C-alpha cells in the first residue's frame, strides 16, 4: 500500500456560462501537478467540479425558460467535455447537486448550529448577485462590489449566521505558525490586513430564493452558497458518511489551487469552518494570477473577450495549448494573453527547438546508420558537460515543481533542449558522417542525443501528456525505460537502439497569416457575445418578465413629489439624499443617481415616487420611497420628471 498521499483540488466552478480559457488555466495547472506527483509514485486524489446553487443560477434558468437543474446539467456537460479534451485526469468530479453532497452539507450545518457556531438573526446589507457575496458599507468600492465592480442591492431577510468574528485571532495565529499556508506571500499579507480590519459574522442561509440545499430543520432557508461550495473538499471524500475511509486517507488536502479573486473565501472562511468542525486545515492554499486579455482586462464572459480553448486545441493540438499556458505565465502572477505570444511559443519552443531536435536526431540516425545505432561507440570531450547537465536536471526540476513554478521548470527542460542543439553544432555529425574513421564517434553522438530526448520526454509528461509517447516511439524507447527514476540516470537505452522516423511533432505556422485569422476569430466572437447580450435583453423584456394582475399593480402607490433639498450621501460616491414634499409632512429618499445629476439640477423638480415601500437604510440614511428613472443607452440614467403644475402628493392612477 502506497504511504505517499497527495490530495489536490481546483475550485469548483460556477456554471453560469460556458467554460473558457480562463477557467481552463487553473484546471490544467492542477492536472499538471497531479500527473507530476503520480510520476513520483504518489497516491494522488485530484478533485474538481461545479458549484451549482444560488440566486444567479435560479435567475439564469428563469431567463432560459427552464429549471435550474436542467440549466446546470447542460453546462456541466460542457465542462466535462472540455476537461476530457484537455486531458484533465481528475479522480472525482463533484457537483453540489449530488445527493451525497447535499446530505453532508445538511449534517455540517446542523452540527455547527448544535455546537453554537451558527445562530439565527436578520441580515441587512449589500449583496452582489453575480458573486453571491455580502458586503458592508465600508467594503464597497464606489458603492459597488469590490470584487467584480458590479452593482449591489440592499437586502434584508431572516438568516442564519456563522460566528466568523470569533476566528480572527485564531486565523492570524495559524498564519504565523504555518507561514507556508497561503502563497504567494503578497496575497497572504492581504488576508492578514483584511482580518485585522475586523471580521463580521457570516450570513450562511437565504430565504429570498429557493435554488439551494434546504436547511433540514428550518425549510424556509437554503444554505448560503459559500458554505455549500467550500465543504465540497471534504464531502467529496466522504466526510459525515457511514464509512469515512477516503476522508481519513486523504484529508487534509495538500493544496487548494484557487484564483486570487476567491482567496478570501478559501483563506479565511474555509479555515474558520474547519476550525469550528474540529478538523485539520489544508496544508496550503495557492492563489494564482489571472490571464489578462490583450487590452489588459481579465478574461470574462461578460466582456466578450473569452478565448475558446476547443478552437485552439483543434488548430494547434492539446499539448501545444497546455505548454503555452504553463510556460508563458508565472503561476503566481497575472499574465497577458495575445495571439502573437501563442504562435511564437508554438513556432520557436515547440517546432524549432523540441520538434527540430527530434527530427534532426532521428533523420541523421536514419541517414548514417539505416535507423539502428551501432554498439561500438566512442566518447568525446564535449560529452561530459551534456550528460552531467541532463542527469542533474531532475533535481532542479523537482524543486521548481514543488513550489508550483511551472514556467521555470519548463525553462530548465528547454535549456537541456538548447544544449542538445548546441551539442549538434559542436560535434558536427554531418562532418563525422563523411569520415569512415569517425563512425564510432558519430554513433556515440547520436546515442547521447537519444538519451537526452528520453529524459526530456519524461520531464514534459505532466505538462504535455500526449507528446512523450511520440518522442519515445521515434527514438526506440519503451515505457519501462522512461520511468521517473530513469530521468536522472544515463545509459538506460540499449546501445544498438533502433529509431523510427515519424510525423513532425509541431508543424511550423505561418505567423502573419495565422495571427490575422486568430484576430478575426476573436473579433467575431466579441461581436457575437455583444449580439447575444442584446438578444437576452430583448428576451428578458418580452418573455421573462413575470405578468401580474391588476390587484398586484394596485398595491403600488405612485405619487408626484417635489424635491426641496438635495445633497450627496457622505459615505457613498453614488447616492444622493433627497428631501421631498409629498403633500403631507415630507420625507427623505435616497437614490443612486449622483453620477448622472448634480443636486442643483434636481432641486425644485417634480418627480414620480413609489411612496409605499418599506423604509431601508442606505449608508446610514433611512430612505422612505423610490423615485422612478429609466436606464438609457450607455448606462445613462434619466429621472422621470412630472409636470410642475401637478400638486405635490397627487396620486398617479
């Protein structure tokens, strides 16, 4: 039984739209690490999956005129299909709609409640629907979500809360005692500062929508998506099940790979939940950077700048795309995706360097020895340097892989490829081939190149799972000669090895023509995304809006009111505080229109007011009503003004 265990996870992805290159990046990196550990002989558990509950899914399903489950089923199949195409070797794919996960979440929620870690209260605050996240006034940036920059809505509802505020000091203490827990270092410092600013108790249930896991002892509530989603890492291993064999075997996880935008949930909320459950924490959380598009923006479905990995795989091959993503970008930092960078990596690194080295070597063996290297071989002065570098490479490679420096590990492998090409220039096989007395020397040169290619094929296997076998087939190596242990050994191949020339590994690309085609594809994709967005808006207006009866409309009381005073709300860059004459005692109304109107433009104007809304507090100011406004092109907001001759307080019927 293998005693070396390695448990690695991706985040579980939110299936609100189709997967793209940005979602593929983390998954490919995780797969690369899992394959590397398997090569080393570890018993690997690699999990991924989809986070399928929440208000946004419910809303999207309504727009698509289907059920939430059917909506996510279709997208989940797209995820699985893409992971298959990309060669993702996950061991488990967890869906939060799985019955086993739902039962585990309910048990966890009940345990935390029974242990006094969760209590019932009332939530009042700002909510970002796209991110399924609550924020306080101080956390908002310009009145918007600090993570995605989109609009937030004021929410008040009964809810259960997790006592997150009790764990600030415990988390800081844990960080200090386990400095490797959060990587990179800069992002750990961000988490420390966030905790020191004060942690609020965490809302962990909702009543305003139904698409979620019900709280089994209070079925008005569904479990809030982050408690639901985060527990997948233990639920996938059978936590709370009758037989926790896998959980005991693999937990704690060795590393969670997550995007930097969700680090706070994994580095603060998730450890606090585990502490509350009395469970050990994962050994490490690594927050990788974003793939940025050519304009410097994060790759995003809403921006229409996503790149379809299926298209790139079809054009260049899966291994070429995987190599590019792991070589071009430092995993800890943001990286800029451009078509030029992709094509240049394929042409220079894969076609010119690796592909050409294999092709030259096999072609020369075929030309000078009819495909079989003679056993009699003669060493040369320059052999030692190449051999020493080749056999010592694995140690440097492991150091970089174990710290998730994928690009640096590949750079080392490509340094060996460069040394091989230099070795060919130094030994000049074409010259040796003309001299009958140098046949033994030429044989040794060819053998050395094949041994280097064998080692290269082993080291690139985690990154490019399909290419090693092609290399090994051409140099006459079998799988038993290409084990992890053999990557630091020399002389593994038989002296009289037989080669077999094959197709080029990576054909060269016409750079100018290809980039023009790719740029056009991206442009067409962005136009299609924009058109699709317009179509959705029309569909929403025409087909999705829920029809109401006249009795429902009669519940809304609209009156004409006159603005008598107006000033900005101090804590917000978006809100204006209006004092209005409503024909009675007057009232205060808060409206998010400061980016569209100055106070001077509004004073004295007559507006239409929804007068029977429940009062809400916005940035500390109580608002008693809502003014009517229209959203125009380019996100401009226009207040609907009433005729000044209509007396204040007049009811609109």
